[in-house]
């Protein structure tokens, strides 16, 4: 008993079924199709077709898992998050998963000056008015994820560059300043009180 299988335009196959095996074949002689393509005679055993299908499925699954799997150790850094900078109260500090540090500074910039009253929705207007400046620095996170090098010279030409270390609640710098990480609600993770400066 013969059945017609649908294939790309211009190609026709016939399947013949016997008690022992099935054979997938194309016409016994080379012939032209309606589209002008030439079909070359061939015969493919049923077992080979099934093996090919299994190999293809295995390959697809393997590729899917390879793309979808991410090593948790490489997914982010312990430094990723938002911080409080005691030297500049209410001036946002944030580090992304790639170690890029971004922040807001008061204008004029000076140690101890903060950004009290800062609101994200008013950021553009404050920048235009010359009250604050936005900056971004590419930090360098150590392989063991224990320290991060921040070159502040990139943002203000100060020549300052510090290596901060993770102390469990934030980033501790050599001068004693600690950027404390805050949670999603904006509260310090260690329970410290936000500065009112």
C-alpha cells in the first residue's frame, strides 16, 4: 500500500510497507519536477530515517540546554545593587551585574555635600538646572568577587582610584568610608539609619 508524503515543492516520495520493514524512496530514475528541479533516484531504509530523526532531536535539545543554562557563579557579582554613600547623603549609587557603577553627585561637588530632595522623576530638570550631575564608571571586580576597583578619575579627573572590599553589608574603602547596600525598599540591609544631611 502506497502513501504520499508532503515535502518541499518539487519533491515527491513514496513509502512502501512490508511485513519486515518500510522503505522511503524517490522515483527510480532522475526526472524533472514541475519547478524544473531534478530528483535523483535514491532509497533510504526506514531505520536510517528514524535514526536521523533521533539524532536531530538530540542535537536540538543539547543546543537548547547549552544556551539556556547559566552558571550561577557567573550570573552576577556580590557588588550588584544599590548603595548609600555617607560622604554624599541621598546621592544614589548603584552597581550593575557587569560591575558598572553609576551615581548622582551634587553641584558643586565636595565631600559631605549631599543630594537631599533628589527624586528620580525630577532628575532631568535638576541636571538641566545645574544642581546635580550624573556619572558612570566601569569598575573592575576581582576574580574571587571579594574586591572592586573604582577609578573615580574617570568621572571627575580627581586622580583618585580606590579598591573597595565586600565586608558583608557593603563596600569598605581604604579611607574608612563604607557604601552600605540597601534592599528593594530602600532600607539599609544592616539596619543603619539614613543620613538626614
